[in-house]
């Protein structure tokens, strides 16, 4: 065979395999892949031999096969089926991949595997026989049609399937990890790919996955990415994602969350579970979250974060830039820098964009936005939303009765709260 020939799992399933004399040896029942050896090729076909009266299947190495002029499979001279031990650790494409949920990394969505595209390729000079490369995973209607209409003449089936636009994921983007006891195959997304995805996209994927796959994916995330994704899902989903994790692991994730979001999460848990997680947290992060837990979620204090940048009123642009570089929170959430007087009261706010247009030595106090808007700790969420709308705010400082700054409410927190209502 000099040219590559495309086929698929659905096309080869049940296909006959003959000997050199045209006698049918058996029919294809599975496609065995040995990920530890070569995850990109089918190592052998599991065949139910016609002469065998039991349900036991034999392995025909792909390299032991050749294609006839009619396109059927037959054993090469001197080749014979191999017995397969029950404990052989193969990935079986039909059993372990078809109908399973995987993640389309580039499309940021969960899809179902309907078929697997394969390519017959000629063997290399030092390795005679065939090889069967796994080319793509079919996740569209085309694969479903081929399986649904299985049994029709191949030409008819190909003609019908060709009318439907293929929807495929290249096999190199389908990285397989260990199967769970239910024999599911999950998709492993490399941390490098995950770090490039928006937390909202990861959250959407988590919500679409079946429970087992959802937990497997969440467990694979590093603490920072897990924290960002956890902040984007609904409270019920948050509880589901962490319920099987030990308190130490959850504490590590919570420490990476915005303190306000962390407090909201813990407030949804039982007191026993919440206390166990707090006990595993570093003292500084624990104190911030415990203080926020004292406030009602429907109050300004319950919506605020304690991660913000505030400087003395006499500070310069250069000092602000240095403070931003040392800030350990989510820098992307910072849109304004707050100025405090000697007593710690809010004296003004400076939009970051204004700092870009002036020299480093410029006093921040000369760049403050007009009217300063603040709210008290016990202000109701409805009133907070009205302030954001009336003054077109990006952030809102939360102060105590003496006007001292306690935290900041971000516009995204208000939007999220309104959406929940």
C-alpha cells in the first residue's frame, strides 16, 4: 500500500479479517491502544475468532495485517493472532472513548465523541506491514450518522455522511489520562493551555461536564487556576466541586481566592466544614476571611474585597507604580488607587489611566477624579447598585462610621449579585 487510506472506528467495527486464502478468521470487536507505548496509533485489533467457541477475543497486531485490493483486511504470511490476558492495560477506543464527554480546548466547550477517524498507513522499511494512525476525534453529526446507519453499504454510508460538515478535534489535542473505575476516559488539558483560558471558560466547561469528569478536571487544576474558576461558578456548583476534596487542599484554593469570594463560599458550607478549612489556612488569610464572614451577604461589607491599593495622599505616581508591582492580589481587578489621609480616611481616588499621561513625580492628589463616592459597611446591596448606576462607578470604597477604609466593591460583584436575584 503506497497511499494513506482513511477509515474510522465505526467503519471497521465488525469488519471481517481473513487469512491469506480468503477464509474469514473473525470480526473486529475493538481497537487496542497502548498509551505508554504509542498513544497516537492503534497497536492491534481485538477480534472474535470464528473458530473460537468462547467470548474470548484475540489480538491481531496492526503490523501483522495487510489490505487486499478490495480494501479488506487479511493476515500477512507467517502472522498469527495473539492471546490477550484479561489484565492487559489497553485503551479501547470503542469502549473507553465513544460517547464519552471530552473538552474542546480551542472551542472552550464540552463535546461528545461520536466516532474516531483512523488512517491506514504503509509500514516503514524496517517495520513491514501496516500502521493505523489515530487522526481525529469526530464530535459532530457526521460521526453520529455513520454509527446510526451502520449496516448500510459502505458507498451509501459514505455518500450520506459526506453531505454533513465534519466537526473534529485533532488527536494531538486529546491527551488521555488514567481511566477511573467506571472505565471513562477523561481529557487532560495541559496546565499551559489552562493558564491561557479565561476562568469563565473553565467554569462553563466544569458546569457542562458529567460529575466524574468534572471532578477529575477540577482536581487537575493548580490552586490559582482552581480558585479563579471557582469564583466564576454558582454557589451550588462550588459546593459540588470541593465536597470530595480534603480541607487542606480546599484551604490552598481558598487562599488564592479574593477574600470576599472566599467568605461567600465558606458561608455556604456547614459550620463544621467551614471551620475545618479555616483551620488549614495561613493566619493572615484566615483573619481576612473570618472578618468578612461576620457580615451579611446582602450588605456592602458582604460584597466587598479587602484586596485593593491605597496610598497616603502625598504619594506620587512612581510610588503608585511600585505599590502595584508589589500587590499580591488580582492586579487586573485594580482600576483605581485610593488615597488616605493621616487618620486612614478616604481622601480621594485616582483612575489608573490618568497615571499613564503624567511624569512619575506627579502627586497623585492632583489626579483624583471629581466627586468621591463611598458607602458604609451596612449599606444594603440594592443601594450599592444604585450608586454604581448613578455615578457610573468601576469601584466603590466601603468605609466605617469614622470614614476609614475597610474594603472595595467591584462592579463585577454588583453585576453578579443582580444576576443571582
